């Protein structure tokens, strides 16, 4: 199994993003994307012809010209989507929109659970706040009683040395960003956006992938590229034969 998590930055990079996604679709079973407005979702449906689209529309924001903030999973045909939906994990506003999308899938007779996260972006320092700690708790609690392996990934808007990240580790999840010694999930496009601000401090992390112990990780990488202001998280894994 191969999954890519990516905050698409609403497709602002254009052709380079679509070229990347099309090329990766030759090998990838599931894409979990965030910052996908309605227009971008329709373009992606045409690109991913052999995939089922699961779209969480979100709300219309007051930034980037009033885009709709959405999350979009694309699941390759042949996999059965048993259930899917979205859940509020913090108080969403037009200035701080995002969310948590989930699905339960059946692949070759095995169930597994998937979470696609776009976490609370404000305040921009990405340190712990009460809302961010509650966000982690709500995501963890959602999967607590689910049967089968769990993979959770996306743009959490968190720095590594936070309780909000540690909570996943203490709940038994592997933090693949830590385990694979990833040095950044951001790039020059991210840093150039804010570099002229007086209080600018370069941030190297926002995105994470957490897996339950019964997920057999074959590889995990975060290649540097500029198809968005975030880097893609690419996970290859097997499910336990006992699931």
C-alpha cells in the first residue's frame, strides 16, 4: 500500500503540482490532500480517473480571495470504502479553517482506518495551545475503539517538541517524522511567503504521519520539491496478515 499526504496550497503552483500527482498516481493507492477548494477538487477528479473521490468541502474563508477550505481523499478503484466522513476537532472560523477527514477501507479483505488532518493554523507559532491539545485528543479518541490498523497524516500545524505531537506517541502511535529523522516538511515557497515580516522565524515542520503498531512500514520519505508550500509525505506499508 502506498499513501501520499499533501497540503496542496489550493493548487497555487499549478502545472508542477498536477504533473507530480499524475506521475505519482502510477504507484499510489491513496492520496490524502488538504487545502482543496471545490474547483481544484473537480480538476483532480479528472486527473485521478481510476480513483474514488471522498470530498469534505469545509467552509468558505476570508483569505486567498475567499477560497473554500476542503480536504479530499482519492482511493484507487478496487478498494472498498466502508464509511467516511468528517469531524470537528477545533472551532473553525473563516480566518482559521481546516478539519479532520476519516475513512474506513477494505483492501483485500483487510480493514484499515485512515485520517486526513488539516490542523488549527492560528496562532502561527505552531506551539501548544489548549485548542491544539484538544484537537489531538479528539483525533486520538475517534480512533481509540476502531478495529484494524490506523494511519493518520496531514498538515497538523504543529512543531515537533509539543505535547500535541507527543500525545500520539504516548497513545501508541509511531511518529514517522521522528523515526525516519525527517529534517523538514516545508520548503522555500513556505519561507519566502513570510520572510519579509519583522517577527519571521523559519519553521521546518507542520506535517506528520502517525501509524498504529500493526502497520508494517516499508518506507517513509518526505522529498524536497516545490509543488506546494508543504512537502509530500509518502508512506509505503503492509497491513498485518492477522487483520
